[in-house]
C-alpha cells in the first residue's frame, strides 16, 4: 500500500530550487511529483535538487518520474540531481543503473 507522498519546496533562489520528498514515490504519487517539479524547471529554475532522505519506497513509476525529470531539466539546459538517498533506494538505483544517469549529491 502506498504511503501518500509529501513534496515540500524548501528553497527557491535565483535559478535554483530544492525540494524534499517524504513517503513513497510510486504509481500513486509519481505523476503529481513529476508535474510539480517539472513546473519548477519550466519556471526557470535550471538547477533542481530533490532530497530523498524521507522516501521509504520507489517503484518503476517513481524511477520513470526521476528519469523524466532528468531529461526535462537537461532539455531546458538545466540539471536535476537527488541527494540524501536512503540505502534501500541507493540499491535500487544501482540495480537499475539509474545511478549512472542521475547526479547523486552527497
């Protein structure tokens, strides 16, 4: 069962923005998370960082949303990265080789 995701925009300064996600990034939540974060890129924030420290579960829809955000930011000349990735999500990134595509900040 999906734990409702909570997305908080924690910083907007100049051309950069940071957000924190809590809960699950899955088929139930991924579309709204992707839409809100893509809106930040569309609004001119060409550096977008997503804090995943409070994410408990990510499914294939969540992975797809992260890939889509990466591609969207890149297409606009920007950069999308994730930080504070929990160990279980790090393992998923490694298995799917998403850690080769996404910038993972310390």
